[in-house]
C-alpha cells in the first residue's frame, strides 16, 4: 500500500469510528432520557400515593377528634342542664358583689 491509500483507509476508519461514537452518544442520551422519564413517573406515583395516605390519615384523625369533641360537649350540656339555679340567691350574690365594689 502506498501512503495515499493508507491515509485514505485511515480516514475511512476514523469516519466510521466517529459515526459509531456519535450513534453511541445519541443512544446514551435516548436511554438517559427514558430512564429520567421512568424515574420521574415512579416518583410522581409514590408521591401521590403518600399524599393520599396522609390525607386519609388526616381525615380519620379529624373525624375522631370531631366525634370526641361532640361527645364531650353533649356530656357537658347534660351535666349543666341538670343543675338547678336558684335565681334569687344568684341575684343576691351579684348585687352584694356590686355593692362591695361601690
């Protein structure tokens, strides 16, 4: 082989290698992008599941607290409804306290 033929052959090999590298880079970018999309979708799915779980827990706890509050309020109302108030004594006490302030 003469120098010219050898140089042409080396240039052809270099062009093929460059093309292979470019194809490999394109394929790598494609795979990275696909993996990124898959990972993002998986994250979003887990994130939404966690949000739903927390929301459900919140609602259960809220309902429990509301029920407890209502029970205690009903108990209190029953308790105070059973108390007899002597209006005359109460009025006398209030008047007595007012007179002491003056």
